[in-house]
C-alpha cells in the first residue's frame, strides 16, 4: 500500500503537462505551465522536507523508548542476584574491603546496572559494589534498571569486565570459550578484536583449558593460582612425563600453599629424581630418564636384568627390535677366556 507521501506525489504528478516533443514552445499570450523537470524538482524538495520531519520524529520516538527502557531506582539488595553470565569466579576480599571503605566515606559514586528478571533483578555490572554494600550492612543500593535480552546482557557483562576489571587468565579463558560456544566470535582473531587484546593472550589463555581435569578443578576453586606462563610449563611437563602426572599435580597443589610459580618445574624434576633414587636403593632398580621423562626402568636380580618400558610414545615392537639389535651387537663382540665371539 502506498504511503501518504507517495499518494500526494502521485496526485500532483498526474497533472503535469508534457510537451509533445522536445522542440515544443509556448505561444505568446498563452498561460504557461511548469515543465516536468521543474515540477519534479519542487516535489523532490517537498519529499525531502517530509523525510527530514520523519527522521526528527523517529529520533524523538527512540529517545522516548530508551527513556522508557531505563529507570533509576533504589533497590533492596535482597532482590538482586549475580549474573549467570558473569565469568568472574574469584573476588579479592581485600579489594572488596577497600571499595567498602570508599563507599562508606564518599558514598556510592555510580549506580549498579541491572535488568529485571521476573520479580527480581539480575546484575549486569556492579558485582563488587553489591558485595561491598552488603559488607557495610546496607539494605539497598542505587541502580539503573535496563531492558536487556539474555544475549545483550551477556555481551555487555563480558565487555564491561574486560574494560573495568582485571580477570585472571583462567577466567578470561572461560569467557573466551563461552563467547565461542555462543557464536559471538568465530576465530581467535575475532576474539582479540572483540575483547580488545592481543591474539597471543587469547591463544595462551585458551591453552589453560587443555590441562588435565584435576588441575582444572583446582583452577575452578582458585583461578588466580597461576597464569599463562606457568600453565605452559605444566602442560609441557605433562607431555614430557605423563607417567608422573601425580607428582605434577602435587607440584600444582604447592602453588596453592604459596610456592613461587617459577619453582614448580625444578620441584617436579627433583621429586622425580628422588623417586628414582629411592627405587634404586630399595629394589636394585634404576630409572633411565631424559629431562623429566622416564624412558626405561631396569631391575637387577643376581644375573637377571629386567627392562621395563615406561615411555608411552614408544611401541613394544620398536623397543624389542632395538633391544635385540643391541644384544646381537654386544654378543658379536663378546670374548671370554680366549673363545671366539658367539651369540648369547
């Protein structure tokens, strides 16, 4: 259906007189009518004025809708819930105490931001401020109430956290992974652009999610336990020495007790060496290692030597082939009591 503007233009253009040909001229004394180009030019100007008016009215409507979507209120703290999209796991109690001290002396500088969900309110930003307010014994807090869909609330929560709050590398990794799963980003390049960081940070943090499950469980409880660099050391140790995963996990647990991150690799290496020495001392066994990785364990009992393959990267067929080749070489050069070389 034509708009009112289109109907008006159609009515006006219906009365336009077109010349019979390009050489048509007006006769002296006859009333003149506006030619097609001049008439259309006037109508274009009128149409533009209508469009400008429409644009102005739409701006006013949008402002009114935004004003209706956003309200300022003092909300009871008991009705405010954390955002389910909040990637932050750990809150530093010292930071909360400092914020509470500031709010107590200077008041609440900025309102928190929430959205209404049923009869309650869900935080978009202000998780630390609500905690500080509760620690002060406040029962209510100033808030901006906005209309947000789940997607809008999640994206805004992510971007506000990256801009205003220092997340741990593990928390950032979980947030990136969530953004991938929801389709907000497709590649690590997208993630770097989306969160305003370097791609190396994205890839390094996502590598943390590849650590063994027991170590990820520890990070879930204390995400600030270690960052990307220490995570790479741990990942390398697991790859080099999977049979000593238990010792590596113990080393990570020591980080929680205050051991410096830089000390984890030498601590694990020393623990592995200690096990090798203890095993050799107690049962005539010897571990043959390279770096943190145990390749073979030998055990001597009188004139019998047992060799156990510990490396998961080497097949038994390859190990047996190499062992037999070495034994044949040793047998071919073996001379005892002047006897000719013979195979054992």
